[in-house]
C-alpha cells in the first residue's frame, strides 16, 4: 500500500520536481531510520491525514471532499496569462481585478501554479503581497475569503497567490519540511521567488515593498521565504505557522506541529542565517498570529517563532509593548534602534485557521468557512497596517520619506498645539491641560469627556504657485487606553488653511470651528511608534496650516491616545 502511494505520487510529479533527480520512495518513507511501514497503524493514519503522506499539511483531507479543490479552475477558467518568465511576446493579458493564472514564470523547480490578482488601473511602483494558502486549499480559496483582495483594491497593491498541486503533496500542502523545498535557489521556495520576479517585471512592483503571508503550511512556507530570501521580502506574517527549518522529516514535522519543538533563540536564529550564508543586509519584520486553542499547530509554535525572529534581529523575546486589539492580546518586540521588528496576536479561544471579521466596516473583511474563522478581527487588515499598506502610498510607522526636491517635512509648532475637551455633543468645550506632560489627546478620556487634537504647521516654505501633489500628517503615539478604532471607528483629520479659531493657539472654539476640508485624511490604528495619515492636498502656501484630529464617532467607553507634538508630529508636503 505504501509503495503504491509513493509510486503514484512520484509518477504524478514526473519523477520528482523538474530538474532534480527522482526522490527515493524508500528514503521518503523512513525517518530517523524507522520505516513508516512498520510504525503503528494509527500513527501512520494520522500522518497521512495531517501531512499528506510526507507532505506538509496541517489539516485533514475532509475539506478536499467538500468542493474546495477545483474551485480555482471554475473561477479562472479561460483566464490564463502565458509567456516567458518576464512576459513573452504575444501574451494575451487577462482582465484586471480577476484571479488569473500565469504560466511561463521560470524553471519552476517546485512544480507549482501561479495566480495573481491585480486591481484595475494599478500603477507601477506599488507594493506586492504574496499570499500562500494552507492544506486542501487553493489560490481561489485564499483571496477574497481572507480579505486580501479587498485591501488590494482599497490600498492599491498587487496580490500573488502560489498554488500547490496534489501531485506534489496529496493534501495540496506546501512542503515546508522538505530540505529540497526550503533552501534558497531550490524547489518550491525558488518557484515562489520566480513568481515574485515575474510580478515585479510585469507590473513594476516596488522591490522594496514585497511581503509574504500564509496560513498553516502556507505560514510555514512564509517563514521559508523570509529566511531564504531576506533580500526579496521586507516583512512577513505567518498565521498558525512554525519556525523556519523546524523539521526535515515527516515525523519531525508532526512533532513540530504538536507538541512543538523547543530550541534556544540562538539555535533558531542560526537556522535562518544558514538559509543565506554571508547575508549581511536587513532582515524582514514579522507579524505572528496564533489561536490559543489550536491543537493542530499548538501555541508553543508562536513562542518559538518569536524567539527565532527576535534573535535574528538581535533583540530578546521579552515584549516592549503589550496591549489588546479587539479584545485579543497583542505584543510588540523592538530592536536596539527602537524599531518594531516582531509583533504577535494571540487569538484567545481560536482554533486552527485564518482570523476574519465578515462585514462592510472599515476594518472588516473575509468570509467565514473551513479554516477561515470569524473571530471579530480581520488579520489581513492588521497585517496590512503592520506593513504600512494603507493609504495612498503614504508611509506608515517611521519618519516618512527622505526630503528631496519639491518635498518638505515640517515639525508642528508645539507652542500652538493642544487639545480641546467637550461632551459628546460638543457642549462645555475647554482646553485640555495635560499637553505639557502627557501629550495631545484624542478620544474619550477617563472623565467621560471627548478630546480633539490640534496641530499647527508653518507651510509658508511651499512655493507660491506650486501644485501640491500630496501631503500627509505623521503622528507619534505617547500613551493611551482602550481602542479608539474599535467597532470600525475612524481617526479623521480635518484641515484648515489658516487657523481654526480666532487665533492659532489652541482654544475652546477649535472644537467646532469649520474646516477648509473636513475629513481630508484618516489615520489607521496603531499601538506603538509613529503613523502617517492618508494623503490630502489642502495646504496653505502663505502661512499656517492646521490639522484637527478627532474620532468620527464618540466612543461609549474610555478609549484615547496621547500624541506627541513638536518633532513628534510632522506634516510632509510634496509639490511640483
């Protein structure tokens, strides 16, 4: 029976992956010198269900019988983009905003399929996200269901979805534990890299803003891509995954999944460094997601993954910031320079799957189903924020772009900055008094009053007659409580060319004073560091431009953030 299974698998794969010698069925059926055929039948059956018989899977074969397999063919039938690796002549371009298969993307040693989703009118220079499905799934089961197509359309980035074939793994799992598939320049890892190169060539994607994420086996393959190609991927987000090179055998893979493998942080980091010996460039930042009741890939794997990547970044596995997002524990780990290099989300009570929050709200996404779990939190949205994908190309955490010709970065005028407190209806407005010690407040305070922040900028350095291409405000978080963005609330930015009130110094009349452009921009949720708004163009080139930050809806409970003024709040203006 075992010989027939492996003979069939090898024959389907054409003697193994293209360009490599056929793998020995005898070798593949042994681990630590023990033939699988002599293992207890119950354990063998479990390995078949969980690993696709030597594959990488984390889920059973039951879903393959539910109609998930084959869905991709129905959704992309007739939309195949063929051609040479960098785009062959005569290739018929598929319509945008549709899941499309691409062929001819390279030597494809991993024998994978390539699918992509490109929003209508996507310009060159936009980010690229690689989303890798889990076992028994497909590209078509991991695009809209997880919310990634929604954010691709809304934020403007291209989406690449590699797809495993059952010829490679009976459960269509990416082979995250096979040494020939996780090494730089080989197997499935190289196939995904070739797909990434094809996307960058075809679309002119920003090579500095390429990201990878995945679920389960796809999460493990995400860590593979981050380790093997740190020169390609800026960041990644494994969801219910495992550390890089946790296993190199079937039994080892099963042990990594449950109960987990405990190594020292330095030992884990050495595995990553060995994936690309001699590499001295920047390493990807990582957002790690895990359900606390996951028995397929146990929560210990979150701990080990954090230890691996914090050690790679030269920092410890003690969080620098802990808070909650949508009621779930969230932690941030910083390097010696204060950069957020690793973050974690522990989904209390969640099993094995991708977190989604179905609905039409600003932060909602996805469609619940098998291994796509409605937990009231959209993972793809939060991951996108961690990668600074939100907004019209505006940067997220950090100081923003380097100033250049036609660009100026202006600190706020701290002497005029402040905040105004009032009731939810705006009555009883008064200037807040904690700006000097805590910062400028936005949101509902512990006193039940609501706060609006004011920042002033001297924009007279913008040349007269210049056309402002875009401007954005960047703010730095000092402290806070609760979640001002909960239930889809938005932190909006009103802009005034000149001063909101009678004077530019913060005063009670700033609460309700008319804006030149109301809700000109929006600042997405963030829990540490700095965050930039979406872009706007309303700027006063002859004097003062003021920004008023407020929540679109009044929170029913305490939820506020204190922001720094002066150098901690900047306005970037680009003109031509």
